[in-house]
C-alpha cells in the first residue's frame, strides 16, 4: 500500500493458509486470517479485495473477515485488476472464449463481456487498464500455440487483437503488458530456445504510438508482473538459476517520457 504497509496471502501445502500484514516496511509481520487467497489488493488499512478459483472476496476490517460472491461461467479467475475501490475487472475463460467482468460498485455487481480468441485457448495471463476505458490483456494457448495481445477502448465491452507478430503467436509467450500513457507501453515476453545456450530468449517490446509499431530489446530475465509507480515500472523477475528479484525500468532514461 505504501513504504510501510503491506499484506501477503500465502499457502504452503504443508501448512495452513495465511494472510499476514506489516506496518513497518516488512520488519515485522502479524497474522490476519487463515483465508485462502490467490489474488489480493488493498486500498487502505481496512478495505481490500481478493479472489480464489471462481470466488470474489471483499473485506472492510483489514482482512480479518471476508464476504464472498461467485463469478459465473468462469473456469478460474485468472486476473483481477482494480483502478479504484469501485472500478475493477476480472478476467478468465470458459475454455472457448475470454470472459471479462467489469464492476463499478466494488464488486457488488458485475457486467460480463466476451472476447473471441484464437483456438486452443488456455488462460488469461495478464490484464491491465490505464484508465476507465483503455485496457489490454494477454491470452495463453495450449499445444505450444503461444500468446496473443488484445486491447479495448470502451472499458472492456469490446476487445480487438493488437498487431505485432514479433511478440505473439506460436512459441512466443508474453507475460506482462503495461502502459504508462496512451502512447507508451511495454510487453515482456520470451521465445522458446532461441538463445545461444539453448535457453528461452527474454525480450521487451515497447511502443511509442499506442501499439501501432513495436521496438525490441533483450532483457536478462523473464518478467512475471509489473507495477507502474511514478512513471517507472517495478517488475518481478526470475531466471533459470532460481533467482528472483525486482527489475526497475525508467522510461524517461530511455527517452520515453510519458507524453
């Protein structure tokens, strides 16, 4: 939530699930509840949302108790993204189509919308909204069919495929999409077995014209998730040597200021 306040939802199969919180930047942690959560987002000390399988959860007491509601038709809640306490989206699949649910009242009611995707649809890998209208999502497909990028300009009611075959399609796996303005966006992806050592090649594609054109440069890691903070990207990464960490990207230093 800020430099001092944070929550972790975790589940060790050999132990009980837990939600823990810190108020001193991670120096000390205290148990909050034993609820199982696979997604977690807080907005202040008391109000937060979570998700597990096909259930959406909300709390107004800092995570000690949770109210639950089912999201229909989804096989699994793959992604959850909120811009504010009231405005948010949930995405997943029914094995044939992408389903995106939008709420404007903090999850009390949801609007369901569908997006046609290529065959062998498996999961929605990532979901991001820049504002109440503009958003992007990444789908992953089985049988080595790769991943695809879609965008919306009407809050998720309609989705269209984004051009740029260099980072999507067979053997290419996009993990994260983030935009810092209407024009400047980033996609982190990997291509199977294309490095000199036979490992997957990790790359970043970026656009300065809203996705009409994309430019590439290699990155040393596979990026799992990113948070936009003051115009920078703070991304979690991993590699083949079991290392994890945070990769910080400064668009201004690349000459890509948020215009």
